[in-house]
C-alpha cells in the first residue's frame, strides 16, 4: 500500500488519555467522602482502575470480617490501598 501525503495546514483535535494515577486518587477521594464509586464519567477505564474500584467497594461494604482486596496485577492499586486499609 502506498500513501501520498501532501504538505498543508492541519486541523482537528487530539484528546490525550487521562492519567490513571489521577483516576486512582479520584476514586479513593470519592470513597473517603462517601460518594458513588460507579460513576463512569469521572474515571478512566482500565484494569488497574477497575481493581481499585473493586477494592474500594470491598472496603466500604459492611461486613463482619476483613474484606478480601484483590488488586489483580495493579501495583498502583496495591500501593495506594495499603495505607488506606
């Protein structure tokens, strides 16, 4: 396949992906404030963010014993939730 690119002015917009680190912090802040964690408009969707959301839901759920926090393979989730738990 051959592509021909001609010089000229470019137009458009580029939307960079949101920061996963900021999304982790936002979820944790929302959990500590007692807010809804299921609002997809306020978070990036990745396996790491899903792990953080699951762990926060487990920490916030009423239970009689210690919650199981499955961080998956997310080092960020583990690092952020060790001091929180």
